[in-house]
């Protein structure tokens, strides 16, 4: 069984592509912890989970470790 080590959404994800943080180290940490750490990690990313559920990109302000549930995020952002 083949496993994917990087998130399939990273090529379009602002967390991966841009420095959306005040501290550049925070962005690098998110990328290492979620984007490129294997399927178990990227499938725990709230951005990934919300995008999978709604079938479209999510706002930049949603962080991978957001404390809201997927449904709460969808409701809050009217996704």
C-alpha cells in the first residue's frame, strides 16, 4: 500500500506557499508538522478536512490546528 508523504493540496495552500504569518518560523513549523509529515498528519489539518468536506479552497485565516470543529468552521465562514 502506497502512502503519500505530502499533502495533495499543498500546491495551492497558502500555508505552504506563502508566508501568512508574522513569524516566518511559525509557517515553517506548520509545513513540517502538517504539510510534509505524512498522511496521518496532513489529514488532521483543519484546512485539509474542511476543504475535503466542502470541495473548495478555504480562507487563509483558517489554521491547520484550528480549535473549532470542521462543522463549526464551515458555519463560521459560510462555506
